[in-house]
C-alpha cells in the first residue's frame, strides 16, 4: 500500500484549506474547552509537550498516553463533525477517487485479519456491529466471509448512513451515545474512532455493555509509540486537530481492562510508517540529527525490498504507528 493510493495527490490539493476551516471553527470556541485527566489511566500528572493547530498536547507521566487538554466538550465535538468542511471534502473528493484502492489496500485485508482472528477464537454467528461504518466498505467485505447472521452499521452522518443502507445493511443513523441495539453483539468493530472521542472510557464501557457474554471488541487507532509517530513527533500526521487521544499499547490496554474487557491480542499492523518518514525527510519535516545513522541508511536505501522488509519488521516488533486491539467480555 502506498500513500498516493489512499490519498491521491491530485485530489488532496484542496484538503488543506478545508482542514484549516475546521481548525478555525475550533479556535473560535477554544475559550469553552475543558481540562481533562489522562483518558487512559485517569492520572492528573502530565508533561506539556507542544501546541499544534491550536491544541495543547500533553504526555501522561504514568502511562505515556498523549492527549489534548483542554479539549472541546462532547457537545462541541458533535456540532464540529456535523459542519466539518474537511469531512465534506473527503466525502466528495478523496473517498470517491480512492474507494477501490481503499477496499483493496485497507478494508479487504482488515476483514481478512478480523476473520482470521475470529476463527482462532472459534467465533461464528451472531451479530457484528461496526461503529463509525462510514461508506460501509468494511461491512461489505465482512459479509463476503459469511461469518455473522447479521451485520449492523452505526453511522451518524446522514449521507454515509444512506450509503450503508444502499449496500443492504441495517443502519443506525446516530452517534454511539444514543444507540440502543436490538440485540447484543458477538463482535463490535470500530476503526479510527476512539482517538476522536471526548471520553474514550465511556465508549469502551458502552461497548462492553452491548456485547454478549464472551463477545469481542475489535478496534484500531494510531499508536503514539510507533516508529513514524516517535520519529516525527509533532510533525506526524497522527497529531492533528481531531485526534484528542493518542494511545500506546500499554495505556490503551489499561483502559480496556478498566472498562470490563480482557485484552486478548494487541498488534501493530500498519503499512505506511516507512513511506511517511521517507516523505517527511524529503520535505524537510524530519530533523536528520534525530535519526540514527543506521536508521537513516535503511530509510534512504535504494535497494529493492528494504522498505517493505523494514515495515514488516516494525509490525512484528509492535512498532508500527497503527494499532489493532481485540478484547473479550467474560463469559
């Protein structure tokens, strides 16, 4: 998978303007932001890191979670996403241009990983609920595996919810806080959602309450302790105005356990760390002095196969900057 396949340069030109319109919307309301403790461990002992896009980032001394505080309230976030210029731009320009590439590079492999994980744990039948289903591509790919009796899409954005319905899925057009499922889920899946939430602990507790006994939660989010995020720091794409919670595997594991779930697996299956760091070096956004000579030689090596082998090593070592979690509710 390449960055240009899922974010085509030809359609990304106007995205920066849309993003800065969103940043300005939040900045105009910054006086109403609220202070929070660490979203992973609830400790109120953090080191100030830096400001980016008007957001003040901190690092928890206890668990290493990076988080924004003060931050927009839950109500403010609901209004923000409802009017977001950036989301409209992505829906109108980026996703249509990269739909099939995303299916092939992201959603089909993701569905395959999920299916394999479920098979390892002997799970079949019941209901799959995806929270934040967007265009419905993951639901569509999971349907091909024929594992579940029912697949439900939870998607609060009207246009995206209609796309899910058009694909034939039962669709709940509401934010997770207002969702009352008709039946408990065998699996709840949520991808790149938890980092956006005001209170990720409340969301995980909702997931636990809506799983059958022995049911599983599957989620993905950025990993702030990953290769790309550690090297690029403030310049990492994972650090933006929307990502309020930037977890590491240990911190998120603690929050999952505190939410009534048991951590079963934690992996970092990201594919783009190496290319993102290479791009940052070329753009002058990564300080070469911060790179070990060996790492720099690896990243700049023209030899074929080095970059994908390095990415595979990062995945194996748990150092990719994308994280996937599988957790289980007690039977």
